[in-house]
């Protein structure tokens, strides 16, 4: 089968449409005929070699890229009872979705309800799960909390803003342009900071009466992390879950102390969908909110499979206003 793969780590130019073996489902797995693959920064990190030493997200070469997909069940391995042939399914955190077929552990598949389009279900997997665990588990937002969401107009950012508002929190968000500011206002953000025009930390302090926010959700990374930490109230939490400007290499413990005895965490999604029960519980919440019209999923662009490199360049250019998908 023709799939997007890499034979060495590097930039988008290393993504090649090449012949790869069609997977066969082992015991406990299902073969999914893919219609869509999600495009995410985790794909960039795996392509570039940032996860070369990761035990959680292993990157053996040659490697078919892609950690999120949606399609229909085409074949079943021995012992699979969770899904049946023809089921519409979506999944994430299984490598190899930039391809026509993927073999996926059956427990990682979620059935897509009839009222949720497959592109939306695919878009909700990695980014939706991320927004859910950040707002419900890493820091369980509530009506008494104020949060700062960086990159609010991106795929995760838009979903995170909506979940924060559904949980009653006050949302401050940063964006890079006025058109993106309009997007996040539509998603419910209470305060919008144009980070290219003003220092976001100063604005956060003005908006919070000098106290700072309870939690910062930072997917920008290198360019923002120090100011994110000092935007917190005493004993607040900085959640670094991505590195659009570059990965954070280190944080000094004394920096956390001097910022007000604040906390810092760098979570992996895989640890928050670690069982079928947890995975499907989050999926049920996502699909219910989407079906009830409480959660809007913005799909920015769909790229043909052969244009995966262009899709990565678009993502890394930080131009996105929602989810990017590959149409298989």
C-alpha cells in the first residue's frame, strides 16, 4: 500500500509517499480502512526525531507517520468482540494513520455515533482527548478558576476554551491576529490578548488584579514558558503540553519557587487514556457535547495524502485556525 513514511528524521521534506506493507490484524487488533488521518504536532515531533528516545512514543525507522485516524473496520484479529466489521471507528495514540489501512488494538477504538460525521470524530480524537484531560484531569477547572490558554485559535485551543467555559472558568487566551481573535471570541473566551502587540504576562496581571491565573495551558513552549510561569497566582500550575515554538528543555526549580511556589507539569496524552474505560469515558463526553451542540469542532483544511509535507509546513507555520486532516 502507498503510505506516508520516513526513513530518517528531519524536516517535512523527509515525508515520502512510499510502498509499505499492508498491516494484518494480530490477536486483539482490528484492521481499519482509513478515510481520514489527523495531523498533529506529535507527528512533527516524531518526524523530526524529538521522540527518538521516548519509551511512550517509540519511533523505529522506517516508520509510517500519523497517530490519529478514522474509518471503518475491515478485518478482525482473533478474540476481538469490541467492534464488528463495518463499524465506523476513530482512534489515536497508535502510529501509522497516514496510510490506507492501520492495525489498531481493538480497545483503543471508539465507535462513532450516527450523529457525528467521521471527519469530526477523527478531529476529536487526539485534540479532543487532549482538551478533555487538560480541563478535567490535569487541572479540573471550575467556576472559581481563571485560566490562560495559549494558541487559542488552534485545534486544541478552541476545544479547550469551550470545555473551560462549560466548566464555568474564566478564560484568557492569546492569539496572533485579529481574525484569530474573532474565532476565540466565538468559542467563548472572556479576554483575548494579541501577543504580537502586547506582553501577555502584563495583560494577565491587569486582568486578574495582579494575582495571576490558577492554571496556564501552554502548547507554545520555548518562547512563552518563562512568562507563563510568572503569569500564575501563588501555588498555580503551568501545564506545558506542546512546543510550537520549540520544545522546553528545562525549568529551574528555583524559578518555580520564586514565581510563588508554583507547579510545572509536562503530561503525555497516553497516560490519560491508559485504559479502555478511561478512553471511552472521555470519548462519550466528547461525542455527547458535540451531539448536543455544546462543542464546535473547527476543521481548518483537508489535504490529500500525497500532500502531507505541505500539511506539516502549514501546521509548523502556526497558521492554523482549527483541525488539519489528511483525506486518504
